[in-house]
């Protein structure tokens, strides 16, 4: 299995209910894809050291599992993904970094 792990950081505070909805929207979209075999998302657990992050502090992490490289390419082209990103970026701007990787052990 191949994974797409994305760390999301909203530019300013986002209400808990809105963050939950953002993660649910991503899950609904991705689970609707025939390529996604697993989906997990969690909020960031804030600690004092976050105040010294050299890049940004995460709001949440999302991990999508697919069978192979073709499946990974396919999730980047899921219909509706661009619209979802634009809609949420307009409401609550955010940054994201990700890594595509094999299962961690």
C-alpha cells in the first residue's frame, strides 16, 4: 500500500466545528473514489514546543491509503477536489505539505 500523508495548517484559528467539517469533506470526497483503500484524519495535539516551529504549526493530519502509484496519481485527480480546496481556502486560508510513502513500520 502507498500513502499520501498531508499536514494542514490554517493561517488563523479555525473553529472546532469548521475543522471537523473540513476533515469530513475531505473524507467524503476521498472515500467516494474507487482508489482509496483507507482514510484517517486527526487534529494536531498542541504542545508548548509548537511556539518554536520553524515552518508552521499543524492544524490536522490526513492520511490516505491507496494500492499503488497509479492510485496515488488518481487521488490527485478526484473530481471535486479542486473545488473543495478552493471553497475551504476562500473561507479559511491554509497551507499544506505532504509526503507520499510506503507504509511506515
